[in-house]
C-alpha cells in the first residue's frame, strides 16, 4: 500500500471516530497509522506518520499534550555494522526509503486487540524489515525482523527507538542551581531494572548530572518514566525476555533535556515469541 495515500485510524473509548482534519497539527503529512484513545484514566493517542516515524500523545482532561517535549517520538530503526576509522566496527543508521511501507493493512475504525498488525518497511539499499504490532487495552507489543538484506554487506539489526523529549527546555544549565528548579523537577522520575539485577533502581530528575549510559552500561530489561509533564501518566517499556534483546540508552545532554531509549532484538532470535518489546501507559 502506498503510504502517502493511506490512512488507517483506530479509535477506542469515548472519542469516537476521528476525522482526518482532527489529526495532530505537528504531523501534517498523510498517514498510515493507528490512532488510539483509551479510557479517561489512561488516555493516549498513537499515530504512524507518512514518513515512517510514529508519535504518541498523552491525554489529560480529554486534550492531547503536544508542546514542550511532552510527546514520545518513536522510530522504527535499522542499523548496519561497518568498519570505521582504525578498523573499529561501529553501527550506522539506514534511512527508511520514501514510500517505504508495504502491506500495512486495511482502514478500520475498531482495533483488533491482541491480534498482530504487520507491515514491511524498506530502507536504503533495499533492506526490508517486517514490523509487527499487537495492541492491548493499555499499550502495545512491538517486534521487528530483517527479512531481506538487500545490498547490505554488514551485520544488520532492526529495532525501535523512543525519544524522550526535552521536557524542561525552559530550564537552562545556568538555572539548575536556583532554588525553585528542584521543585519543577521533583515530579519526574525514572525506574529501571538493570540486566542481572532483581531490584529496580530509581533516578530522580533532580539528579540532573546522572548519565544513564554510565549508570546502566549493561542495559536494562525494564524502564519506566512518570512525569507531571505527561499529565501525570507513566509509560513503561519492558523486554519480553532480556536474553532476546535488552534496552539501551543514548544520552548526549543532561537527562532533563532528553535521551533515547533503544531496543534491538538479537538478530538470530528476531521473530521468535520472546523477541518482543512491551509498551504500556498508566
């Protein structure tokens, strides 16, 4: 299916069937997508855009939160391992090709809960990735698998990247020592379960010098973030089985200004039952 001409909208709860002119202004392209609205206690809307990227909007008082980094950007990512300078191997990203979606499915007004929705994405070099999503009452499950290596020569991995946005863009580094800054950050916190650990570790945004890649170098099997910036919602990301792929962080700024939460399944186990990422909103 040509993704620039396609639109699939799924609606739950009291919102009713959404019209195309009600789509978020920040996503002004044609859509392939899933538009989800749940009960008032755990509302969110999820859209897959015409460029292959997805965005999740948290809902508060029946209104979507769409400014100030309050959405989650979700990318279906593909990387290839190549030899860099000095012979050191490194991962590089491949872009999704224009009109790269295939077999997305028919338009529908009712979500097929607990049933897989699958589509194929094509990336530069002709690499094809099968992406499967299963929607539940409070979230979704995602799995990815490379089904055609195309012209690539190196090792490939397909996964998902979540961009936690700059929730506190109004706070400059120079303001971090001010008395009122801590009160602005105290209602945003992270909980993670590191690989090999039984207990969850907590990270408060008041501890703005924390670098997640240094705190959890082995990766984590579960991640949760709760914030008043998300309308007091919490989202959780969990691996179905950490032996099939772990969650890793990419952080280039102070934690309060955003970071990536990435998941890539083991290439040899991709497509198996446990090679899944679980996402929930509470």
